[in-house]
């Protein structure tokens, strides 16, 4: 099988998992990694028997490198992605695509101009439970969708210091809403708050979004809950689909107390995401989650943050 030479920039908590999976994938060859923290770099390089560079530019100068995953803090996404694109590399950047909309648009335009792929790492798209829910919706299992609500709750992760809970967690479910319902947001209204002394950003958010196909979504997310909860409920005129992201289960509820546990083949979403990205590079096809998809999710989060700050409904043109 043909193997694509890949590199990973940023091998901390999330980047480490990218390195681990690339070392396992049958269609990829882990060529090199980079991290600014020498101790982390040396440890991961040794564990996975790969070349490590403190300066990520050294990876981008490797002629046989075909694709790079960027797992650095969000505030650095734009600069590192732009450097990778300028070097002619295909890119998968962890969500969110960028911290600002204009930066995301510049990245998308640059990738298009350079003729390289730009994928956004929205890993929940590759959760098999989400895939099953999408199929059920498309097959009309619960009829016309009316509303959906999601909860993504958990404790504060000290390693995240550059963004708040909206752009770190809420964006997962916003992208899933976009994917499942295939509509464009019309309006967004949100309330957010900061409660933790050790977090300078919002740690709680409630976001309501109305789509042009009349689907209404409600999302609650926080860093205040002592346990993780990742749940999605989709209500249609003929029933409800309940998804547990973590357990990868799908349950359908219908009239007359009819309950069906739908079979889901459990898989590691990140492994499916990276395999899909490498396939897109090899086949020169569009990534399943594009830079534009990342932009659309970020646009809603940006509007939600403005809504909370300005205490008003945000309408899209």
C-alpha cells in the first residue's frame, strides 16, 4: 500500500495522539515532528522513533513531506498554517481553524491559490454514532427535524489558556449541527459567563441557533461540571434520536413507547479522521471536513460571542 509522508507540528496532549495514530495507520508514514518544548519533543521522538525539530520550519523544508498536521495552540494556527501552505504542503489543522474569521479566510484563500488541501480537525464528524444519526435523519427515520439540543460539559482543562469554552468545546457541536442539518444559520443568540478564578475566558455558554431550514438548535457547554457529558438529542415530527458521543450509542424513541438501540460499530474517531485526510491527499480529493467547514463553524461561534457581549440577537446576511 502507498504511504503518504506526514509530519505533526505541536506534539502536546492532542498532537501526541496524532503522532500515535500516524505511527499505526497503514496508509501513512510518520516522517518528522516538531515542538517548541525540547523535553516533550525528545520524549515523543524517542517513543515513536522519528526525527524531531524545535523549529517547525525544518519540517516544512523536507522535500518528501506531503502533508502536515498542525496541533499548536489556536492563536498560532494562522501563522503556522500559512507557512505550511507557502511550503506547498497539504494541511490538517486542529479545530478551531483559527481564532479570527479573517485569518481563517486568508488560510482558505491561500490553500486554494496554492492548490493544496486544507482540512479542519473536527473530530466528532468521524464519530460513528454521529454517522449513524446522520443516516437515520437522511432516511427520514424521525421525519422532518424540528430542533436539536446538545450538552458538552466537563471540568476545566488547565492546558488550554488561549481561548474559552465556546471556541474550544461549543464549536464541536456547532459543526455537527451544520453537518446533520445541512442548513445555513440565520440567527444566533447566546449567554456566556466567566466563573473560574484561573480562567480569563468564558467557562460557560448557552447558544441558540436558528437555521434557514427552520431547525432550531440549543447548546449548553461548560468547564464547570466535575464529570464529562457529551450528549445530543435530535427531535423530529416522528421521533427523537439520542446520541451519546462518548459511549458511541444511538437510541431512537418513537410513539407508543417504542425504543430502538441502533447498532453502532465503535471506532476511534481521530484515527478515522486522519485516515480520511491521508486518503484525500493520496486521491487528490476534497477533505471530508474542509477549511470552509471550519470557517462556517467559527462564524457561528464568533456570532455567539458577539451576541453574549452585546446582549442581542445576531442575524446573518
